[in-house]
């Protein structure tokens, strides 16, 4: 199961199904896309991803995973998890790009 297929706790009172018969009960309610993702058994990533950027700053990022219509394709978007990271990302985006140059 991936991050997009977790059921809403307010609308789903039971835990995720452990058996095939319980899984089949999800099919009519949540549809084939949910059932397909449930059957993949992908453990969702949780928490904050910590990255050490070469500039020396530590970035704390949240992941947003979007399922694409094509099979087995996802778009993963990384968003700043806190204000300190948002400011660091903004500084990195505004850095002068003249440090690299072509040498012939």
C-alpha cells in the first residue's frame, strides 16, 4: 500500500484487511485503483526526510506522492517541512549560477 491508498480513518472503521476475503470487501467501496495499490504491499514512507546539502545546510523535507494514470508511475514532490528549510531552499534557489563555466 502506498501513501495515496491509505483509507480515511473517519470513513473506514476497520483496520486494513489481512486476508483476501477482506480485501475483496474494499473493492466495491474504494474501487480498482485502491485495490491495486493495496495488493502491491508497498510500505508508506513516513516522517521527515533529512538531507545534508553540499552547501552545509540540513534540509527537512516532506514527500507528496502523486499517482500518475500510467501503471507503476508516480510523481514525488518534496516540500519544506519547516520554516528554516523553506528559507534555506529559497537561499539555494537565489544563489548566483555563475560558479560553473564551460572550459574548452
